[in-house]
């Protein structure tokens, strides 16, 4: 049974009829550019072939009923009560989007929403953004809002910031909405659009291997807010609005203006922005085999300067590289989650074996590994 079959069957079980339609949004891996989005900077994510799907239909009573294939819980509330502070838990993501799109203002029809996902939760693959974007494209269609993709990304960010309470940027939502098959998306967080960048791995004999450490991460409790506040202090010390406004040449002046920890946090962001721009240029002119060293440099920056890696991810990166991966790095917000390894396809078994061996040698839980491909962004399935 496919994920669409599952969500449709569950919808019929809860609601008693077929949905008006089914919409899908992918998870993502960030190839490079983490913790740059809320600093106004650059990132290069790609959508993956793991998705969240939502089956949706109208209601005539002003209520929203939310169910899932993942458990038996069904939540029913008034659309007008979908406001910050009223919803907690995972339901805050989809209901937060309804709030961000104006449900609390009244005049909107009620909805039945049932969701399913095959994106692993809590490992940095943007399972939350996929929920937000699947709901956003569904509601845009059904309420005939006429939104563009960036407006839907903003709605997802507002849901996450104000309803869930996590001060994220919107790189994840942009990836879920803008990506295309065999492409990554170049995100400039100061521009109202994003651009696709060629990232055709199969023709190059390459694959992106996800290494799930089984150490869950939580942006809301993992130090994310602390990192953001530190970046804001560094920008203020230099008299700029965001760290995006600094170049690598500004780092000596910054070092003289702030304490060592603040400097290292900011150095990660400034140098990461430079790495993203370099990788985009390499992909446009030389192809994906040329970017491996930048992925490794990015990981070392997140480990040593931003201090958001964990031993399991460091071991995964080291083992993958030693076994022949062209590059490897942590992906996502950090403090747990997953690593990615850009790997020649013929070496995938070797890399996977090496990672398992090293995890065993360190008495870590055995990792889960799977290949992801650059995939299509959020869309209507039927």
C-alpha cells in the first residue's frame, strides 16, 4: 500500500467519505548552509524522495478536524481558535499554518485534514516543514488564496515561530516548496525568490547517503535559541543588521569586538555563507564531484565553531570519508539527527559497512542508512 493509499483509507475511516484531494510535500537534506537562514544568509538544500501527504476536504461548520495514520488521535477545534498559545504538540504545525493563512480572521470554511509521512521524525530532514508545506499548498488550492511559493514559505515559518515557538528561518520551507527533480535550490534569505541549481547525481554515478544516528534532536530545547541570540549579538557588535552583511575579511575586526565564543559562532555563519556561494558556482561549472571538500569544511565549522555536532555524527562523517565518500557533513539543526555522505554509487556498500563498524567499535546504536534523491517540491497528487 502506498502512502497515498494509506492516507486516503485513513481519511475515509475518520470522515466517512473520499477526500477532496491529496497534496504532498517532501522532506529535505541541506547540502550546505546550516544556521545561515535566520542570519539572512545562503543555503543549498535539496528535496528528497520522502514525503508528507495530506488528504483534505471541506467542512461547513467552521471546525477543523485533524487526524493521522500515525496514531488514533483525532483533534477537533474551531478554526477561529487556531491561534498562538491555543495548540501544543505536533498539531501546532498544521494548525499553525491555518492560523498564518488567516483562518482565525473568520470567513473560511472548515476542513477535515488527515496526514501521513514516511520522513523520519527528529533527525533533521524537515519533517515539520513538510507538514507545513503540504497543508499550505492544500489550503491555497481549496481556499483559492492565489499564493505564490514564497508566501506559503512565510506561512510555514510563522507557524513554526509563533505557534510552535521555535525561532527558525525559512530555508526548510523554501526547499520543500521550490525544489525540482535532479536539482538543489539556492536560497538567498534576503531575496523574495529562490533558484534551482543542477544536481543530477545519477548521471554522475553519485548518491547522497543519509546516516541516521538515532539520536533525536529538538530545535526548541537543543540550544537553537542560544545560537541565534549569540549571532544577533555579534551582528550588533559590528553595527550590522545580520551576519549576512559581514564578509570573511571582516572577521579580524569581529574578533577584536566580541568574546571568543561569540566570535566562533559568527565565524561559522560568515564562512558558511562563503562556502555555499562557492559550492553553487562549482555545481554550475564543474558538477557535484567537485564539492566534497566544502562539505567536510562545513562539518568541521559546525563541530568546532558552532558546536552543534555530536560524537555519533562525527564518527559517521570520518568513517564515510575514510571509506571513499567524496564529502560528508552533519545536516540540519544539530545536537543529534543525521549526517549525509556524497558517495560514488559503487562505494555505497563499502561506506555503509565502514560506518556500521565504527559505530559498533564506539558502542553506539546501529545507524539507519538510506539513499535519497533530489526530488520534486510540494504539489497536488490528485
